[in-house]
């Protein structure tokens, strides 16, 4: 079995895993934010490189006041009392693209293609939203990749508001 650790710049570790699911190199690596077992290295880009700090699944790179990760060219600052990484649930700011997305969602256009599917146009981008019988929404981009993590709840809420 292959080690489960994900390197931010190289993908999944190629070493053989021990019983823990991690190789000798990664079995005792701790999250730089909270101290739990690290499952991956931070993949936030910092200029031409990635951050690389070890993180668990509950932590991530802290978002700066300008909505960036604080890399090269950032004019933002860390929230007071925060370090470079924090629990996902403790983020104070949203990323710039989430903020822009929320603005765009208010102006999106829907074209219903069936009872359970519609095309969504946001700016110059077109997405396909499919709602299953249980009411769960899946959103696909133009390459048929699921993009729920970027836009799911915002579109779902707006879609159900307009129905």
C-alpha cells in the first residue's frame, strides 16, 4: 500500500506505507498549526514555490485581509493573533475569489433544460447544475468537472430562492 501523505508540490508520496497508512518519513509528522497528525503539505503558492508546511485535514493556510494567502505582492495582513496556518473553521477572511463569486452569483442567469438540470451563466462562465431526487446539487464546469467546493452553496441557495 502506498503512503497517504500528499506533498503540495509533488502529489501523493510514492513510499510504501506502514500499518498507519503513512511511510516511515511521514508517520510522525505533525500539523504545524494544531499538532495533529499531518496528512499533507500546504500547497498554497508563494511566488514560484509552494508553502510546504505540514497540515492535517482540519487546518489550512490563513487567509489575509486582502483575500490572498499573503504571498508575493500581497498588501494584506494576517488577522490579529493568527499564524500562517489555522483551523479551517477559524478563518476570519474569505478568499478574494469567493468574495467575487458571491457578487457574481447575484447577477447570474439560469436556463432550465429539464426539471432537474439548468445552465448557469456567471459572467463569461457557464456551469451545469443538476439536482438529484434528494435535493442535493452538483455543479459541473465546461469540462464536466465537479466544482461544488467553489460555488455549491451560493448557487444552491440562489437557485432555490428563485424557484
